[in-house]
C-alpha cells in the first residue's frame, strides 16, 4: 500500500537495508517495514556450505594423479561479500546460486594452486600415500589466501578424499604390486615351511630336554622326600625322648612331693598324738568322779541326778527296789529338749 512493504528474515540470513544509498539498518534475522521506491535490501545467507572438488596434477615423475576432496566454509563478513557479489533481495533467488557457484570455483582454484606445488614435489607412489600431507598443504593455502579473506569467508574444514592415478597407471601399479605380493607370498610360504621344519626340530629337542628335566626333577623330588622322611623320623624320635624325659621328671617330682607330704602328715600326726598324750597324761590316773567334781562349775542339780543314775546303773546288783517319779523323768526330758533346741 503506497509502496510500504513488510519483510521478515530468519536468523541465518544477514540483511542490509539501504535507503537513499545509506545503510539504515543491518543484522541477522531482521523484520521491518520499508518504503520500496527508495529502499534497497541486500540478503546474504550465513549458513555453512560444502563444495566438492576434483582436479588433476602432474607428479615429480611426470605421472598424472586426480585429487578429490571437500571444502566446508561459511560467510563471516557478509558486508564484505555483499560488496563483491550482487545479493539484492529482488534478484537473490536468481543470482544467489550464480554467486555461490562463482565462490565455489574460486575456492577450487585456490585449492588446486595450493596442491600443485606439493604434488609436483612427490613421485606417483609418494603422492598416493600422502593424502594427509596434500590435505594439510591445501588447508594452509586456503587459510592464508588473500582472496578468501577479501571475500569475507572462513574455511571450517578441508578433506582430501582420494588421490588416484590414471586407469592405465593404476592397472600397471596393480600388476607390479600383485607380482611383488605374489613373490612375497612365495617367500612367506618358503619361510613358513622352513620355519615349520625348524620348529618341529626345536619342539622335538625341547620335548627330549623336558623329559630329561622331568626325570631329573623326579629324582630330586624323591631324594628330597627321603631326606624329609628321615628328618621327620629323627624329629619324632627326639620328641618322643623329650616326652618320656618330661614324664619321668614329672613322676619323680610327684614322688618327691608325695614323700614330702607323707613325711609332713606323719610328723603332724606324731605331733598331734604327742600333744594329746601329754595333755591327758595328768588325768590318766584320776577317777572320773574327781574329774566331774573338778568341772562342777558349769553343772546343775540335774547333772548331779544324771551322775546319780550312772552310779545306780553301776551298782544294779546291789539294788533291790528303785522308785523314780514320773515328774522327775518329765523334768529331765524337757531339759534335754531345751538343750537340743539351744544347740540348734
């Protein structure tokens, strides 16, 4: 309406909005209104891109090799790239593919230039084995290229996928390699057979040596076992003698202890007997009545009655009649019971 439009871009697109020839705004993922008759919009894709390259070079020995690889790059300075190519919004769908086609071709040229000096210093066989070296040379050449810096690009990765000779040379190399491998195979067969014969001889000799060593070891083991048995018997004999000697010593000590105990018991018994004999010697000829009279301090009337009964018992032949009242017996029995209770 009246030339005013609205546009919107994703985050992977760098936008420069020119108005009357001056930059009004710029950045990634912008959305804005603009007046179409006086505005010009430049749109530069920011995503990374992969390009395949393949080119031929001559080696040091004048053989042609084909180098195939891949370059990954991205735009890091879109304003600088926009100055070199037309990325106008009105023609971006048509010109963007042509622009990146040109960029890819320039990168291919730079890669071939960087690889040329390296490949020309190598022979064919060296070049075929030097993919990493060629890749490193191309990568360094691209990163140091003033053209790539001028375009505002950054090399993310560089890979050499293959270094191949011409089909005829590849066939010749295959034949040469096949013959060399066949020769090596024949030599390997000969060496393997010779090695097998030598190994058989060594195995047989080793088996004989092993058998001799085994027999010798068995002999040593038997001798060692005999020595061990003799030593064990000797040790057992010594142990038995030591046990017998120990038992004899213990029995002798026991006999000594028993004799000492018997002597001590005998002496103790003799001492007790002598003491008793000496104690009762003064009382041996004294009448028991006298002794009772001497010990009359703790006696009462009932004890005297008991002594009287004893004298009556001794003179029963002289007694014709004896009368004892029941009250007297009851009194004596009650006293006996009380004495037993007191003792308990």
